[in-house]
C-alpha cells in the first residue's frame, strides 16, 4: 500500500496543474474579451467617422431650395426634390412588392414545405440572390423589360430593387419562424386553432421583431443601390413621377454629381448621401419604437 507521505507529492502536482490551467483560462478569457472590445471600438470608430464625414460635408447643402427645386445645370441653384421623390417612390414600391412576396415564401419554406428537391432549389436560389452583384440584376431587368419596351422607366427600377429586396426577407422570415418553439404551435393546435391562424397569431407575432429587422436590412440595401438603376430607371433631370418614364433617384444623382468638376454638384452629392443615411436611420428608429410600443401594449 502507498503511504500518505508518498501520495502528497502527487496531490500537490495535481493542484499545481489545476492552478496553472485556471490561470491559462483566465488569460485566454481576458485576451478574447480584449480583442472583442477592440473590434467593437474599431467598428464604432468607423461608423462615427462615416457619419461625421457625411454631416460635415453634407450639412452645407441642406436648405429649402434643396428640397423644393429639381436638379439643374451647374451654377443655377438646383436642388434634389425630383431625386428625393423618385427614390421614395421606387424604394417604397419595391418594399411593397418585396415584403409580402418574401414573407409568403419564407412562411412556405418554414411551415408548409417538406425537405425535398424543390425546397432545396428555392433555398439555393434565394441564397444566390443574396450575394449576386446588383449590376447583374439591373442587366436582367434591362433585358426583360427595358429593351422590349424600348425605353427606361421607373417601374423597371422598382422591379430591379424588388428583386434585391425579396431574398433578404425570405431568408430572414424562414430563419425567424424556425426559432419559434414547436410547443407554441402544438398548444395553439390543441386549442382548435386552424393552421393559418396559428401562423398569423402565434408564429408571426413571436417572430415579428426578427422579420422587421430583415425588412429594414433589405430596405437599407436597396436605398443606396446605383448600378441596377443605371440600367432601368436611368435618371431624369426634370420633375417626373411617371413610372413609365425615366425617373430620378438619389443614388444615381449622387453617382453623377460626385465625379463632377463643379463644386455645387459635389456639394449636392454629399447632401444626397447624408439624406439617404438619415432616412435609413430614421426608418430603423421609428420601426424599433413601433415594435417596442406594440409589444408593451400587448403585454
């Protein structure tokens, strides 16, 4: 038998190894925490640098004529009214088209479909559209709508933006609905609720925060797209709200003005970039406030 004096060194060695492992874990934990804090600081620094640059360079063009006058020749005191209205019209219609289509596709993939080739194909196409260059979408819409019609149009730009909008909503809706616990569905079915009511009142209500986040991400993406609009709605220096004619937009106007040799056009380009950023931020804030308010009211 091993005596007590012989077992003490072994126990002491085990304690030393355990202490060394604890010190190593603490060092790794602190190192990872420091790296995460540094990464967060870098992201925040870049974000506020972009915002600061936009505010300092774009605020100088904020005036009443900017919101009341259409784009005009250099030195004539033009504004961005037609581009603002054109962007709102095209982006808003794209969201109205893409939101229900994307949500219904996401609901189908999450709630009604069985694993199979068709479902896998739909998911694959949706994932591909998430990463496809937007200029290819513009070329696609150009070939099937602009070229047969013989002219550019705001509706073509709207459809191009909708194609970019839909896959983000599809993926977000499916993922958020899959996070809803199955027990909630089973409880609703046990109470005699039909399938459509379970989806509407249980699943979508539980996942609405994540789905709204996906919609806002999609809206933020299409708000600054330039390439697809160059091949579809083209742009218009005059005032036009006709969806069957070329239509101005802020991204295209920024693209045209930013590379100009005229200082007033460059100033308008910075102002347009600031307006897009503020609009996206304001939409996110209002949507979050609305979700928080409705969630508190229902509780």
